[in-house]
C-alpha cells in the first residue's frame, strides 16, 4: 500500500496525468471521431482503421516534436505563437464551415467503398492530422509543457521519458477513437450520426474562431506591450 501511494504521488505520475489530461482535453479525439468519419465517408472500416493508424503516427510525431523542439522550430522560421494560432484557427474554421454546408451523404455510403482510399491517404497529414487533430492549440499546449522541463540531468531524463509516454498514450486514444468511428456511427444510426456530425462541425467552426481570436488578442497584447516600452 505504501509503495502504491508513493508511486501515484511521484512526480512521474503527476507530470503524466497533467500532460495527458491537457493534450487529451484539447484534442478531444472521441469528439473528433465523427469529423474524421465525415472526411473518410467513402472508406470501409478496415481502410478507415489504416488511415486512423497513419493519422495517429503523424499526431505522435507532431506532439513529440512540439514537446521537445517546438519552440526552437518556431524561432528558426520566425513564426510567433499568435501567427500559428491565427493561421491554424483559420484552417480549422474553414474546415468546420465546409462540413456544415456539405450535402448529406447517402445512407450506407461509408460501408464498403474503396474508391477514395488513395485520396484520403494523401489527406492523412494535412488536413486530418494538422490542423484537425493536432492543431495550433495542441502544438501550443505541447510547447508550453515542454518549456517547463527541469534543468538537472536526472529531472530532464525523467521528464523526457514522461513526454514520450504521454505522446504515445494520446496517439493510442486517437487511433482507437478514429478506428472505431464507423462502429460509433452504426450505434447512433444514420440520423443520429448526421446530427452529431453537424454539431461537431459547428463546434469545430467555433473552436477555429476561438483559436483565431486568441491569436489576435495575443498579437494585440504584444503590440501594446512593445509600444508601451518604446514610449
């Protein structure tokens, strides 16, 4: 009992739960599963699972890169966090808007068709991974988590292991949610899936607008702080 209490009270577990909770909440893979289903409507369940695996692997790479070198990459290309939020939010909002106004798919259209598999595979990184799954909010959160890594060697090693495990765990939930999107759709039925998909599209549009507003407010605050320092 003492060992278990010490284990769950350890910094490893605390860091893992904090980072996993933050990334899982901002990605919301089970909420995005219906959007993923809408984007892969022409695929069979097996093909959808293969695309889901590819998206999960890409998401793992994006999160891992953001956790370890995200801040440095943005500095190299001269990209500010507000610019990342505005651009990413615009793409997310545009995707949500197009889904809201997309025609309703015919019943059973997603069951066995394989005609669009090659096309959807090419969409696995953009837009299915970036920005729909691991968008600017995810990247910004991962960068923020990565910047709080300890300076001492032991703490740095421990934190790096935790970051790797967190990225793996979140990617696993993304794969599970996306690969089971067809099962969830059959559980909800055609009408229920259509309602949830439209609602998810509207929420996606709202998320994109919110990300843009956050980026604009951060940019405005930076401009005001710069102006106040120079005056």
